[in-house]
C-alpha cells in the first residue's frame, strides 16, 4: 500500500499563504505584460510545495478474517418441549457451515437465565461492541424471539442480522395475568385483585373463547371456583384477615380440549398482600389514680399507630364531700357512647385497677362480654380491689375472666418467674434476663399480688413464689382475655432492684390480645432466602412438632422433619428446586409461601415471535426464519446484494464479506530531496529573470 502524505516544515497556514502570494504575484506580472509571469508563479508554488514536505508512505497490507456472531438463547423458555433439540441442531449445523466458509471466524454468545428475564438485546449490544465494526460480516440469533430488554436492542448493525425462531407454527398457550394487586390493605377491609386470562398463539378452535376454571384460595379460607372467559377482566374481592403477609393463590385448570398448551408454569399466580391496621383504637379505664397508671398510658402513647381513649375515675360516686360532679370531671364520662354505641370500634379494652362502684351498669359489662366473645380483646390489670366485693369477677363480665380471686391479698415481696408454658408462649418467651428452668430470672421484686385460681382451660405463663398464678391468658369465643394479678409492674419501670422488661412484656400482652401473628402460640412460619432456600418454623405449646409436608407447584410433595431449636420452637431449612407457590401443611396448620414469582417473567410470553428482533433484521437487510421449516443454508453475498432467499434445496441466508485489513511495516521517504526542491525553485526564478531581461528572447534579424 502506497500513499502520499504531508510533513510540513512550517504550519500549513503559512504554506497556503505563500502559495496564494505566488498566485497573486504571477497575476500581477501577467497584468503588467511581463513575459516571465508563469515562471514566477511556478517558482512560488514550488517553494510552497517544498515547505509542505510531501512524503511517500509505503506499508504492508494484511487481510483480516470476517467475524460472524452466533447468539444462542438458552433461557428457561427454550427448555419447553422440542425447543432445546431445535436449538442444538441449528447451532451444530450453523457452526459446521460457517467453519466451511473461507476467511470466516465464529463468535458464539450464550444468553442464560436472568432475574429480569431474557436479555437478548443486552447480549447482542455487548457482542457487537466487543468486535471491530469493519470485520463483522453477520449476526445469526437462534431464539424464540422473546426479549424483556427491548429498549436495549440496537437499532442497526454493520452487517445483516438473521433471526431463527424456535417452536412450532401451531404453538399456543393460556396464561393468568394479574393487572392490579395492592401491596398493602387494611385488616378487615376488602382489597380488589384484578385478573384476566390471555390466550396466545394458534389457539385451537375448540378452545377459542371457552371459559377457563379459576381456583382461588385465600390463606385460611376455603377454595373458590370461578368460570372466566379469556380477555374478560375479573375484580376479585379479598378480605385481609390478619396483620403481616396474606397470600392469595389463583390457578387455572388445564385445558379440557384441543392440543396441549406449551406450559402450565404461567397458569398460577400468588398475590402477597401485607395486612396493616388503620389505627389501633384502645380504651383504657383506670379505676383510681395510682403509681402504675402512667405505665399503661406511656406504653400506648409511645406508639404513633395507637389512638388512645383514657378515662380515670378520680372521685367515686359514694364519696360525700359536697363538691358538685360537674366541677370534678374535666369531661363527662361518655359511658353510653363507649360501651353501647361504639364498643365494637375498639381493638383492645384495658381495665386498670377498676372497681365496680355503679358507674357502669351491669348491661355495659354484658356488652363487654359479648364484645370479647365476638373477637374483641380484654386486658385486666388487677390490684387489691380484685379481692374485694367491688371485684370485676362479681360483674357480668366475670364469666370471661381467666381466673377467680380467692379474696386474699399477698403483700410479701416476690420475684416473677416464667412457667414451662411461659417459656414456650410468645408473650413471655425469651424476655430479657428471664433465666431458665434451672436459673432464676434477673428481675427486680414486686411487693404485692392477688391470690387467684386459674380456669382449667387458661394458660398460666408467669407465677409468683414458685407456683402462684400471676399472669393468665385465655381465649373466649373469638376473642382473648389476659389477667395480670398485680399492679406492681411499674416497679420494673422505676428500676427497683434492677427493674425488668416492663414495656416489652406489656407490649406483648397487648398485641397478643389483638391477635398479632408474630405472637400466636400455635403458628407455622416460613422465611424465604435469596437463594430460594425456605426456613420452616413451627411454634407450639407442645413438646414435639410433626413433620411439615411441602407441596410444590407441580404437585410433588416433600416431608421435612423439624428439629427443636428452643422451648416451643422447631425449625428446619429446605432448598427449593425452583421458584413457584409452595404449600406447607403439618396436619394442623397450613401456609402458602411464594418463592420468587409464582409465574416467572420468562414464562409470561412464550409463543415464538419476531416482534422484538424483526425490526433489527429488516433494518440490516437480514431475515426472520422459522426453524420448524428447517435450518437454512449459509452463503456469502457481496454488499448490496440480497442476504436471504429460497433456493432449490430450501431457504438460505448470507453473511457479507468485509475485506478488512491491517497495515504493518510502514515506511516514509520525501517525494524529492531538499537539494532538488532548491534547484527547482532557483532554476524557475533565474529563468523568469533572464526572460524578462531579454536574454532568453531571440534578437530580430
């Protein structure tokens, strides 16, 4: 390879100025009629050329091979029946054909599974960027055409792009689509999940427009069966029953007629709705001022999600001091409104050292009893009044209390202790410094308690002096009742003899009463890891826990034995084979767990299509071919010619030779030596001078 280059001795601006000056001087000489004007101009131009420094470059040109990129789609959708074999056959055939073409080098790019789906566009963009543009002769993509990064697909390429689609012409699939689903919902309020059924591909005539059978199962409820035609949206009302995660499982029955669909991986979805409380409404009634009264108030007011209504009876009705009632109360005690009209709006009612003195009539205590039986929560913090004739036990509400007072008040200091049941119950389990069965707790003492006799069905979780019941929990109907037979818990808050976990214990009691899932004594829990590992936790008041049966998306079952990790706590870790919806069952409790998406993004659209990559193939002069018609033949086609067509033996595609090369061994030498330039400029100048002086002109005869 030889070429002419410039190596100027001065800036090219000065060279151009000198050349322009030479042209001007020659023009002026012509205007004056000087006979040497041409020689003058040539001398100036020669001087300018000498300063420009023309050189000859000579190098060795070496041809480079053409590069063809072969992209293989090996994502999960390519594992559908028949597609993996199609891909293997096509890749092997293309590799052999490209290896037989002269001066062609193959680059293979594999697209694997990704949490974001099939990233064909990203892989193709990176492959093109990694190769010199002048050497790329073609791109062949073996794929089903599904790409979840459509914006990343390049708009063009330096060579034809051919797309070879896997699958069959009669492929079809029916899938379940969730258009709208709330992430959060208020407990007890209906949430709406919008669903629809979508048919893709060549739907068999006997299945076109035919309704599908939906099976809907909300956690803890019976399965519902709904018939829904394809394309019609369904607003499914779901009532969130508890705080925390609520799983709604929806699945389709397999098609009843026609050719089988491609997969059932997109026939089920799991919608996870987090149940939250709007505002916890708590009614606190203090029977009299005492040191522990502010303990309850501080606990409830510290939670911004709690609406507290607190009344303290400062002056009993039987006190005869002559002071009018309207001058003693800040506001009137709205007993009728609270205990008759709006009692059902409260999540928890607390009676703190309350005495039955006639302020609340018996009918209101009966309302409270019905409120608990229908799902309400009641907490009683008892003082010495529990042992008197003014005890709540003697009111109509006494039937739902978990223990009965004996009438004795014990004023001997004691240290609260957990029972065996208390070490298992989530209300008191693992309280700070609770000790063990062999070591006493590191808590401060209380100074007073009431002697009580618990009901047979109640649970004693804390005692005094070894076996005297102190904290008793019970379930009444749909509701819950807790009884603390002492008002001395405030001593822990004051740090008496080291104090104790006052706020934590009271918080747990209150939230257990309101049925928080984290404090259920009988619970089947699951923790999901990032690697699809599943940790199953069984919380129980029993000494043993049965194995948990895990049912996978395809119906396969696995029995998982649990190991004891603490009092009333059993757990085990299991590695799931893949994402999907799993059902846990230990014979008493069931739970639905979603590992990853129940229908992965890879299976949202699985019918082969050229919608995403077809535009790139058309823009580069390439083509889209179906592998169900066979693997096309690969040829060479010069630029400007068609890169695809049909021959005698079948379809063919072509790659374009680029004739790329690289230059090595470059040498440079001046066009003329410096002395030749000097002689040329001087000779032209002297010739012009002699011509104008008459010495070169012939004398007349």
